[in-house]
C-alpha cells in the first residue's frame, strides 16, 4: 500500500473532501494544526472511512513545530506495516490527475521524488539560506510573520553575523547542507532512515530544531548525505506550485484560469487550492 500524509492548518471540510477523494486508492493520515476547530461531523466522516488523524502540534510558520508535526504523521503511517510508499502533501493540495494513475506510477518504485539543491550560495528574500541553519532562530516562540517577528529576525541575523555565530562548528556538524520543498514522495526505508538518523544524532536534531524553515532542510540534508539514498533522488516532486501572488496569497491560490497550466504540467498534485476560490477549477478537473 501507499500512504498519503496530509499536513493541514485550515478549512477542515476541504481537508475531509481531499481525504475522501484519495482514500479509495491510498491509506490516508492527517495532522490537523491544534489551532484548527475540528467539527465533530467531519471527524465522524473520517472515522467512518477509516481515515486516521492526529492533532498534536500548534504549528507556527518557519518553526520546528512543522517538522514535529511531520514526524508524528510519519510515525502514525509507519505503524501500518503494509505502507511501502509515502506521499507528503498539504491540506491545500489537490490531485490533478486520477488518483489511480498516481498510485500506479509509484507502485514498485524506490526512488525519492523530492527537490534537493545545495544550500550554499543560494539566496532567498535577500538572505543566504545557509544562515537559516548556521544561526539560531526561535520561531516556536516568536511569530515570524508579525511585525515584531520580522524586526526580531532582522536584528538577530545582523547580531549573529557580527558575533560570528556558527552552529555548524559548535554542534560539530559534518554534513553538506541541502534544501528543497518538503512536499514529495519517498519509500518506506528512506522515511525510516531519516527518523532514525534524527533520533541518533542529537547535534543534527539541535541544528534543525533551532533553525529557520527546517522543514525545507531536514529530509534533503539527511538523505543526500547518505550513500544509500543520495543516488535515489529524482529531484522532482510532481507538485505544481505557482510562485506568484494571486487572490492575496503567495504562492498563488489557483482558480479556473490556471487549468491549462496544470494540464500542461507533469505534476500529480497542485497547491494552493481554496474550497471557494478554486471550486470551478476542481469541477473542471473532475469533469475530465
């Protein structure tokens, strides 16, 4: 069997609809952000369809809480020994081809379909992203998206640069640092290896725990530094994301005007979908 792992942070009804759509082909597991209000009727639907869910973490953007939620979800899915392949998606994803076709593509595969690139000399938001692991961040406590969080971020970046802070030296990190989207698909042995590695390398855990956006670093760094797994990377995750602002969201909330783009892509999943804004797009996808 293959497992769908859904990290959800809003709109429980949309997540239920997504889960039910995928449940005919996959075992489905959901982590609901603890901030979400979970409707009893929606939860009863999930239970009746044997869709398992947990709600353990109050997830904050850019913080280690995202990875804690992911790890909890992975462990839940690993508890079913029949699951051989794992697909990590968000609650705002939607399958853009038939779910049976997705299942068939990954059947008997052992490759890792996730993004991976060296973090050295890569800049985002005018920052070198290697510093997101080299320096200390505390976004489980500080809300990075609030004004005070942005000020805190800029000040601590400058201060740690002046003080020549280097977690890599302090924690004796002897790894090449890689980054990439957290969304993707990977086989059971890769999931087990990554979790075991974190458990047995306290220094690496501490680096990620105190980093920024570590959800984009932990899997590619651990797996790409392994001789067993680095050559099993396909470096493509079959996810469509439009990196422009649309409907007040970046990345874009997709609508029916994006239909041709989705059909011309090679992707199996796309995000972001909104139950209202994306309804006509969903209907067009379903009608084919």
